[in-house]
C-alpha cells in the first residue's frame, strides 16, 4: 500500500509541473469558471481503504461519468430490452455529433455518447417523474459510495440547459424517428441534472467499486451486468479517443467534460482522476496522462497478464 501511495504522490507531483493543462469546457458557463491548475487522484481498494493525492477532496461536476450509473439503473429496470433503443458499438465521432444519428435512423451508436445517454434517460423516465429518477440516481450513487453527502449542483444543471442547443437537436432528431418517448424538454431536463452530480475523487473512486467485482463488495448489480458495463467503458468511454485510451492505459474508463475520469481495475481497484482542462477529444488532458502512468506503474492493465 505504501508503494501505491508513492506512485500517486509521484503522479500528482509530475502533474503539478505540467504547463499545458488543456482547456476547460467553456461552452458550459459554470464549468468555464473552474481553475484548470487543479489535479486530483484517488484509488479505492477492496479492503475499504482509499489512497489519494493532489486535489482529491475537491468536488467537481462528474458530467458524463454519470452515464455509467444511469446505465446500471437502466439495465436493472429494462434488461436487454434497452439495447433496442441504443447500440453497443464505438462511434468514432465526437460525443455530440448528429451525423451518425441521421445515418442510423435515430438509434444512437452507444449509451455513452450524448444521444445514447439521452435515450437511456428517456427509457427510464417512462412512467416516472424526473424528480423520482434523479432521486433514484442519487440514492444509487450514495449507496455505491457509502456517502450521503453527494448532491446535484443546480447552477451547473441550469447552465447546461441554457446552452444545450445541440443536445436539444439530438433529442428532437431521435423523437422524429420515434426513439424518444418523452418530450425533449422533459428528457433533457432530467439529463442535465444527472450530469450535474458533484463528487470528489475520493467519493467517485468509492462509488466505482461495485464495478470491480472485487471480493467483499456490495452486489448492486449482477456480475454479468458489471461485465457488460465495463466492456462499454473500454470500447466507448472516451468517445472517439476510446481506442487510444485502451491502447495506452488498458483499463475500462469513463470520462466527463468536467475533467473527471472513472477507471476500473477489475478485481483490484476503482480509480478516480480529475483535472478540468480537456484535450482536443474532450477528455481530461492531465487525467488521461496520469491514467497511463498509473497503469504502467501498477501493471493493472487488463492486458498485462498479472493476477
């Protein structure tokens, strides 16, 4: 454990020296205000301990990382019927692209691009009020993290709603193909609040432990669904940079434009990284670099052959 803490401290120290830290998501006004000089990392282990370094106790907007938790809820409620609404293939396009959606008749390529996540949110909204769905999401995340101090930042949600024209375009397009059952306003109002969940690296690392299938962890969803979600994270979790992330890091991961990354080392650990500056693909620049260093230092890549 001391060796792992040394690795985290070394990573945080190296990230502090980086001059090029990427660019914050300035198209969401509330996120544009975040100081890009911050970096945090936390690793949750099966024995309940959490090791951390840097700004691991600073809350941030998890944004698209929330799609992992929403997908878990949707699979629990709908099972394989969900895949009629959304595919399971990498997109190869930006997370907010409408081009592929038109070519594939309103069925999003996967649940982690924006259109796919909106379709998933729409699917679990049927028969429920938005407040009920958001309450269920928060309860799920709090249970996973064993922490009740996790909330939705309403200012961020409102900021996204005010600037969410492209997401509204995606929702209207899907509705035109019959793949959105609720109104775009209702589905997106829920979606924006979902993305505005705020957590620290320590909380996020703990919340991801249910995806490790490690011994002694609470069984929030079935082993089979854990496997499927981790597969989606590996193939699609970093949008059109997912292949590069798998190549360099070799672990299932999901990024968010708030600068966070949730990464799973199956059977070993749940890792959260955060630095708000994004690279050209919309993923945390320092977080991505740190993930590669961590995987190399620990040998935790799923392709390493270490057990």
